C-alpha cells in the first residue's frame, strides 16, 4: 500500500473514530437510563404497568427520606417516616413540600431506592418525581407516591436479609424564580 493510501486510510479511520465517539456520547445518557430501569442498577425503581397480581407473605419496612438542594428555599419531608408493607401490596404515601421564600419557584424531584439492589423489585404505580412542581410563596402541597414491592423478591436468595427499604427524593430548582412584586395582576392570578 502506498504512503498516500495509508494516510487517507488513517485519516478516514480517525474521522470514523471521532464520529463514533460523538454518537456514543449522545447515546450514552438514554442507554444508561434504559440499563438502570431494566436492571434496577443504582437504586432505579421499576414503573408498574398495573397493579400487582398477588400478595406475598413477607413484610418489609419502607422508610421515606426527603432532601432539598441547598439552593432551593423549600421545606420537604415525608408525612409519615415509615410504613410496613406486605410484598405485592399497593401502598400510598405522601411527601409535603413548602415554599419558604417570597417568590414563586418551580422544582422537580429525583429519586432512588436503597439498598440499591432492591430497585429491581420496587415498582412505582404513580409518582411526583420528574414532574414540575410550581409553588407560590408560602404554598404547601402534599405529593403522593403509589408503589409496591414485587412478589418475586421473595424468591431471590440475595434479598433474604433485606428487611428495610428507603425511598429517597431530592428536590432541585428548575427555573428562574419570579418575585411576587415582578408579576402583573393578570399573571399573578395564574401563579
């Protein structure tokens, strides 16, 4: 192979490598998200298509944790700190969030489950996570989460010693704040 042909082949290979790396960088986030949802990796819970078909025999304690990003002036806490659930039993819990500022703020919450390996068995039926929550100054709202623990956890020998699961949410601010004084009368009614 001549020197010119090798140079062209090398250049084409390098361009292909760069294009491949850029493509992988854009695809990595959705692929990682898909991987986590399928495997429960990192405490990612499952999203239930419907109600569980049957109840199990085992009981677990589900603890609720609430955190707020330090830049967000909200108070966020579970209404009840824990609940004992039977495997396969649909359960409804609430978290309370309050805007402590004098501005309207929009936030969103992320979540995870610990121990991380339980994520594959923890199914949410309905959740406030990743939904925008817009709170006026001083406004307080109770946010529901409906879930169950899959019956198949009972047949997994790696799950035998797990008796407590923690469902944890963290709120982050989404948009620029709007001070009450900066909003006209027409917009103020929509807040």
